[in-house]
C-alpha cells in the first residue's frame, strides 16, 4: 500500500477562556491548526494535526508548517505508508529540521496503520495500561487573586492537577503561587511552570521563598546549562519541557542527573514516532512522564492521550484536554472525562471520526491520482 494523496487544511481554534498568557507577557487568542489527511491507494486514510501556540512558544509557526508541507508532501506520494520509521527518516533527509512540520504527517501515518489493523493507538505503541490518564489545567498569568479564583473554577469543573504559570517578576510569581496554594485543597497537585523565562538568580530566589510550599518546578530556565546549574538548589522535583526536543538531550540529562520528569510535546519532537522513542528511554530510567502537544483539538488530543495511555500508569504525570480549551471541533470522538481523568477514544487508530465540513476548503492537495474507496463493509469496520 502506498500514499496516493495528502490533503492539508487550516482551522482557527479560538480559546474558550479568552486570551492565554504565559511567561514573558506573551499571549495568544487561539490555535492556528494545520490538519493533514493521508489517503492510500487502497482507499484507507489517516488524520494528523499540528497547532503551535502562536509563533513565540517553540521554534515553530503555523504558516511555516504549511510551507514545509508543500515541500514535503509531493515527495511522499508513492511511498510505502506502512513503513513509518522509514518515512520519518525520509522526511528528515528531504527537510533538515522543522520537526513540527512533520508531526502531523507522522500522526496521520499512525492513524492509518491503526485503522488498517483495527487496533487503537495505545495498542500499537505498547499496550494500554488502564483505561484513563490524569489531566491538568493550566492557570494563565493574571493577578494572584484572579489566578486563585480561576483555580477554584477549574477544580469545580473536575480538574485535580493545576499548572501555575510563572516566569515574570519573581515577587509577583511568589504571590501567584501562594494565592493558588491557599485557595485549593492540600491534595491538589501543583506544577509551577516558568517556560524557561528565568535565569539562575530568579530561580534561586523563587526556590528560597517557596521552600515551604508543595509543588513541582517545571522548566525554570531556557538553557540546559542554566537548569543544570540550579539543580542542586532545587530540593523538589524538577521537570523539563522545552529542553526536551529529542532523545539525545534526554540521554544527556540522565547522565547529568538533571531531571525527575519530562514533558514530551509531539510537535516539538516531530510526531508520535520520535515521542515514543523518548518516552521509552524515560520509562527505562523510571522518570515521570507527561505527553501532550503545543495545541490542537480532537485529532491531536486523541493522538497524545493514546500514547500516554500506553505509558506505565506509575510513571504518568498528567496530560491536557486541549479539545476542551477551544470553541470549535474537528472530529467526533468519545473522550470521557471524570474525576480529573480522561479516557481516550477506543476505536482503531486515533479512534476519531473527522468532520471534514468543519475544516473548509483544503489549503492544498498533493497527489492527483484516483484513490479507490473501501467497501461499505470495510468502512463500517473501520468506524467501529
């Protein structure tokens, strides 16, 4: 079976709760999502999605992804769609870097493989451990009392784990954490995430002032060397996110004794294939693991939550329900959320039924050949 056609769509996804603010005063109004459909010559199809958080969060931006796909997609027509790792190597050969642009293609290949085999993504990536994954909700930067109110709102919605966005003025961030910690029950799990906005001096000040509070510190500094420098001063769990952009940096961090946990984002590392490699290294060293992405709706949420479900339950930190952050949808998917946990869709591949009408006209199509259509019996089997 070979790739016959690749169709690329764009979908704007406004945030449900308005402007999202993170460290350094950066903000976004929604996700600019790129959705990819890969069709094979036998009529089978798979879907993928990539949505950066603006152009400021990672080395990624939405129009850059679509420009890269215009370069890559035509060169993949006729390739064996079952050779996912080989196709990843080919994409890296054809386009140096830009992993975010390849993530949606890789995701669509895994969805296609799952639909063909009748297996969900969790089964394909190691086997489901349990049925649900823990969720967190991020508290965008506001005044301390506003963040405390939003924390109680999210707890009322069922979340049990909160990520407090810090990384601006240290004294204000101390007040933010104190306000949130004081507003939520003692059993609420708190992560403090600076998104790499501090230097070592700011990080040390924050750690000293908050040493009596219970939280996990996430990505305080931007560079590997800065985070390593403050490791000895950090007496609480230290998680790296933005630093973890490949297997090589994780191996280095393990050798240096730098991390207690990691956050893997599919778009940052290049898709499910490379995220799984990083995850499996982390499993071998008993690190705590978060698997998520930079943004998206149902397609993307199904992908990273499926991979998270095949991660050992004892090593899962949490993930995020991005499809509930936005006001639009791109697929029908049976996500079940209760008691701060999410059950991913159970169908083959990503377990979703994409609503192509919600995507509008394609941005472009690569591959003009005729694609055969599956029989009604096969189509029904694939939908189950």
